[in-house]
C-alpha cells in the first residue's frame, strides 16, 4: 500500500503516519511543500524507533508525484468526497492520498479524480478527523480487505503465556 501526504503541515501527524506506514509495510510519499523539516524532533519522536523500517519518498509537487508514479490507482481521501472509504475494493499497490491539515486536497484535484474520492463518514457538525487517525482508519480497511496478509494476528504476553490461562 502507498500512503500519500499532499503538503502536510503538522510534524506530529507526519510522525504518527510514518509509524503507521512502518508497522503496515506501506510506502510513505510526501509531496512538498512540507510545513516542517523532516529532521524535526517532533517528527522523529512521533515515529519513535521505526524510521529504519520506513520507505519514504519525497516529491517537489503534485505534478512531480504523478510523473514519477504513472499508471497507478489513486484514491483521494477528503471530507468533500462522494464515496465511503469502506465501499471501495482496494488493491495491494493502491495509492491513498490525504491533503494538508488546514485545507485538505484542492478541489481541482478532487474534481479530476472524482471517481477515486473517498471519505470517512462523520457527523456534519464536526469538521474532520485528525489526519493521522484518518490515515490509520483507511490503511487498516485496506489491510482488512487483504486479509492482513503477512501481518501478525496474535500477540504474545511478555511475562506469561496465553496457554497458561484457565
């Protein structure tokens, strides 16, 4: 899976999303301009010690991203979208793009990809979810549809064994 951030602004969100990408084996694509430096301590701290597991790619702008990623299936997550994210049948190599925290994905881009727009349902009185939460929700729907292929589905206790339960 490929997670695309279009002009992200908040370093803590980017760090949380980087961590989600690392634990889901997703490629993180970051389209500039970024509202922070990727070596900021807030980004690094939010990603904890997962940075070595992360495949991260940078692009100068949306056109650069498209030029370097041709013939892709692109989904655009937006509060303005027409389709519910869980109604889509995702493929393992799909790209899911999220816009900047303050404005989302520009309407011109949404209109160009109308059939690929997806939204997370929420109450109308509330503006939107936190960006890192939205990424996690959609990413795990993609993984669920793929049967969580290659992922651990059972956890182990640190000091005990599940078999010891009575």
